[in-house]
């Protein structure tokens, strides 16, 4: 289906301020856009306003310059040795530096927790100039291999978090909700299951919390990690249909029997890797070894408990409907940018990846 769809809106809190390619220009040909600088100014102004009012604040600052279409402002465009992606990273690095310096200049750095991370590993299917790199880790975004799921995480709080500390704690973006509440002295709601853990003992005392990480693709449990061990119950990179069109989620990293283009089930005999010794997930531990049997016993117990406790939800991406796209988001009235939505005609989505 060919979609004549509205351009993505840009929001400030819950109100639309314009749309990509319209009020917020991105030159796809040259890669030039001032969006990161706009986001930076908004962030700095917000911090200043809260500091003047002496109000506690939460700022979720999420620039998207390294997401296709990759872009950078004129001052950074062409300045890196890593193409357009490198230019975007340089600007992101500079912007974060300005935010930290601003906190220091306002004298609130010693009572502000800053946490830097990402939502997934780098996309590696967009070619050498617009793709990121996941270093030694296998594949990239849209897979449940380490290149798709492992992200950097840096916590900064002068006077509270010792500088230069390295932690080997397994964490999840879901932990940021619970951790933020803990730091603010607020109890999480008790009328629902909260998936995230409070990482404040890790941040402030460098303690380690014993916890598994579950890797899902849609509503399918693909893998589980316990400590340094990771067990794959299913493997799949992307479909043959996509691969034959030149879309490759694991360029130059194909591992026979691991980076499969069909959905391969291993639930009876999971592929188990020791990520400390094999971060690239290239050499499964022999199923005949004592190490494999010991790890499988631990992993099986954890997965069985997880599935017993799990309350399944309705997958949100099973049904598609053009009528629910961003035709008339909040704030469009003031801009005169409300669009007429088509009639609702839902269908079962086809997600080849």
C-alpha cells in the first residue's frame, strides 16, 4: 500500500509546533537542518526557567539527528571524518556539553541527575555515511542481537556519583522511570506491575543488582540474558524479502545458523553465548559441555518464572489504520495545520522485520 501520509509533527510537551520538512526544514539532499539547535535552545531555556523559579524539573531531551534522515546544522556539516552520521554525532556531543555547562553556570549541577542513553543500537542498514556503528556487537537496530539492543549509558551527578566509576550492571530504559521516582523521593504506583528497577544503589554505591534481561521482538521472547550469558530461543535478522532488496540488518557480519533470514526456533536447545568472552555472538557454547547444561538450568528456571508472572497485553502494532495517523494533533488549530483524516479502514499490519 502506498501511503499519502502527513509529515511527522514536532511537539513541545503535548502541543504540535509544526511538521518535519514544513516548519522544520530538513534538506535530505545536503543533510542540513537546524533542528538540533532548536531542540538545544528549548532545553536550555526550560532549564533556566525552572532554575529561576527554584522548581524541581524533569527534562526529557531527545534529539533525533542520528535517525534517518540523518542531519546536522551548517556549523557541523562536513566537519567529521565519519560522513553525515559523524557530523550529527559531533553536534549531539557539543549540545550535551552545553547542557552540562549550563547546569554548572546556574549552580544546580550538584542537585541534578543527568542520564545519557539511547533507545536501541545503531541502525546499520543505511549505508556507510548514514549508518552508525555497534563496534564488536552483532548486527544492529531492529534485531535482538547485542548490536540491536545494547546501548551506552552515562550517569552524571557531581558530588553524588563518583567520577570515572564503571559499572557492569545490566539495565533497561524501563529502569529510568523507577530510578527517577526514587531520586525524587516519590513512591511508584502500587496498583500495577512496574517493570523497571530502581538503579540508585548502582549509581550511588556501585552495587550490583541480580536481574535478568528479556529480549522481545513484538510479543515473542527471543532471548534472555543472565549475567554474562545470553540464551537465544529464536533467531532472525530480517526477511529474505527485505534482504534480497538490499536491506541488511547485519552487513558484513553474517554468522551461519545465527543471523538467519527465516525465523528459526531454538526453544528445545537454545543458542547460548558468553558475552564476556564472545561479545559478537559468533561462537555458541557447545551443548555437550557442562557449562551449557549449568547455564541452561539457570536460564530455564528464570524464563519459566517470567512466563508464569507475565500478564500478556494486546500488541499495539497488530492493526494498521491510516485514520489514526497525525492528521490533526493537539495544537494544529493555532497553526492552521489540521488535516482531514481519511475514513477508518483498519487492516492487519504486515511487518516483515
